C-alpha cells in the first residue's frame, strides 16, 4: 500500500494539472486553461491550444483568485514533503 501511495505521488506531476475555466473579474471574458505558475501577482496559464499567457491576478474572478491561493498552498506543501 505504501508503494502505491509513493507511485501516485510521482505520477501526479507527470499527469499534468487541471484544465479549468478561468473568468475575468468583470465576467465578460473566460478561457479554458491550466495554471502553470504564479509570480509577482500574475498567473501563467496554458490554453488548450498550447499557447501560454500571463494574467494579472487582480483581473481574475474572486473564485479564480481563491483557486490560485489553494494551488499555491498545495504546491508549497508538496515541496516540503521528502521524496
């Protein structure tokens, strides 16, 4: 059972992140993309066509900002775990 958990941890990053619908704070624009990175109050998103773009965090919906905060916490926790 321990081996299975270890393999699942290794496979997580290989499987990619979640593609989700991102929406602007105004609600007038949305796109499907994967969150790649958060840096300097901006998020890097990878669209379904493979192109990437940087978006100011303040331009995203409150729901998306919350998702980014949770994503950051998850990434920080993963980095603290020994391999």
